[in-house]
C-alpha cells in the first residue's frame, strides 16, 4: 500500500542519515540493501506512490555545516548493485550480472570490453589538481554538494600534494576512495581501547570519522590511505580513450591506483564472473576491506553512449558479496559497541 512505501522510505532515510551523516549505522549493510531493493521493487510497481524524498532518487547523505560546502562540477554519483547469492550447493547465482551484461550489449549494439576493480569499502573523495598542485579535496555529500576536507586530505601520505613528472595536466580531478588499511584499523582500535576511548565498528566508519575531523592533526594520526579509480576532469591535451588508460595516466602522475592483482582487464562476462569468484576467495588476504567488485565498460565513448539513469551510471555495476559475509562483520560490530 502507499503507507508501506511511505514507512519504508522514512526508515531507509533514517538509516542513511545514521550511516552517512553520523558515521554510526544501526543496521547491517545487507539489511539496508535488502530494504532498499524492496523499496525499488515497490516503486517500479507503483510509480505513483514514489515519495519525493525517496533514497532511490538520491545519493549519499548531506554535507555537514561544520565544513565549507563544495559544489561538484561533475556530480559524484552512486553505483547500481548486483547480487550473486550462493545456492544450496554453494554455487553462485549470477543471473543479475548476466542481466547487466545484456542491458549493456543491447544499449551499445556491440560487444563491450569490461574492466573489473575492487569495490573499496571506504568513502568517496574528489581531488582537484591545478597545474600539478592539489588545491581542493571534498567528500561526496549528496552527490552535488560535498564537504571541503582539503586540510585533512593533505595529511594522507599516499596522496601526492604535487603530481609527479615534468609534464602534468593543467586540470585533473581524481575520484577515489579514502580508507583505513586493516592493520591500521586494528592498531587504532587497540590504542583506543588502551586509552579507554570509543572503538570503531569497522574500518569504513573509522575512515569516515577520521577524515571528517575539524582538526587535521587527528586525521594525521589516524593513517588513512587513498586509491584512485576515476577521472572526472582532465585537460584535453591528456585525453585518453578508455578507463584503463585513465588508471595508467593517474599511476604515472604519482597517484595510487588499485593493486594490479585486484584488477582484471579486457573481460567479458565469463571472465568477470571467474574473477569475482577468485576475489571472493582471496578477499581476507587483502590489506584493505572490499565489499565486492566494480565492473565498468572500459571504452569512454561507449560509457557516454550508455550514460546515466537517476543516481548511477548504466555503464558500471557493483557486484557485491553475499549477505552472510556482511553479517559476520556485523557480529563483530555488535561485540564492540
Ligand atoms: P555504493 O557504496 O554501493 O556504491 C558507490 C560508491 O562505491 C562510490 O561512491 C564509491 O565511494 C565506491 N567505490 C568503491 N570502489 C569503487 C570503484 N572501484 N569504482 C567506483 N566507485 C567505487 O553506494 P552508496 O550509495 O555509496 O552506498 C550504499 C552502501 O552504503 C551500501 O553498501 C549500503 O549497504 C551502505 N549503507 C548502509 C546503511 C546502513 O544503515 N547500514 C545506510 C546507508 C547505506
């Protein structure tokens, strides 16, 4: 009924506020994702009841007043999700991924070349370089307006304050993820515990809380890490034709891109699925937390052709790990709070 849609919208908005604005989620991500998909299904069936403040139309949370607002010239959007649940025989059901692949082929009328990256479990950041110098860093916020966290980001050791090399672009806007490495998270929580301070539920919350500090000295102590996975603005002289070339360019300019053994180039759907299953097996050995992989059409012209729908691109998808994995993380959270 309409009332159910109104209630679910309100509930999801409350969870999103706790997660994005307060950095203090009260439900597991898997539960949030399940309810979100329920709402999407209802809205598709009864579009006339979709609420104007539905989370299915929006990205993230709200920029906090305590930081200066930054308007993103290119919006920082979200990603649509695909789930590959495990069946009774412990085999993945990849039907949502096959459906994504079909939509992409139908949209392009051509065979796409995909690239697969880890889906970092941190928070999205935009870095603006002018004439090689880092001049601004901002959070995603609601996708259109974020928070100015430049001073805090300057303390992150693997973010270059000056791009590397003699010939650098006059404008480069990098998109990527700020996160806390698992080892740094363990160390931080041990320290917090020893000092009788509040411990953090998981590395993502620790990273978000550490970045959104008014005092950059605190951010500096927390040891954050950055991985670049996108280019939002680039001067024409450096223009490239594909996402993988963007990654190579960023690496050449001194930015840290996803480790090579977590990337899969020139993939078709079968290669994507095999890579997903491989990453799923080795995820615990990675030095950073991931909650799945991100699949992107590599060719930029094809990306433009597919474009965007509502809050996410059509040329990419996040293939997330099955829910029971998230629940194990949440059991750990429950013990700590
Ligand atoms: P998302 O996290 O599913 O996808 C978008 C984000 O993925 C981007 O903003 C970027 O930060 C990140 N990302 C990581 N690796 C990337 C890569 N290689 N390329 C591109 N982007 C990459 O979407 P969302 O809208 O940020 O948030 C939804 C997530 O937040 C879900 O996992 C949801 O469960 C969780 N959430 C939880 C609660 C809760 O109460 N527990 C509330 C709201 C949201």
